[in-house]
């Protein structure tokens, strides 16, 4: 009976060690981080380009939203 308990405990300890070793591996993590960074950078550049090209449209849209929300009829800064 004691030998059976020892065998079960030993298998559990060995399985936990293998699991810990598997989760500590960082294979491919750097590549994923660089891909995510590149994606965020590309999305930011696209957004910046859209704002620069359509700046007037974004300004008028923001002014329209501000006028719709404006409850006190205060003139909005930067809006015609």
C-alpha cells in the first residue's frame, strides 16, 4: 500500500515538473511581440494618414457631435 502511494506521488511530482518546464519555455514569443508591435505601428500610421487627409471632415464631424451634445448652447471652440 505504501509503495502504491509513493508511486502515485512520484508520478504526480514528475508530471508537475514536466508541466512547469513546458510553461517556462518562451519559444516564438519574441516573434509574436514584434509582429504585434508592427501591427500596432501600421494601424497608427494608417489612422494618422486618415486624419491628415480628411482633417476637415473629422473636424466637422466632431463639431456636429459637440453641437448635438451641447445642452447650454455655448459656442464650441474651433467650430465654425
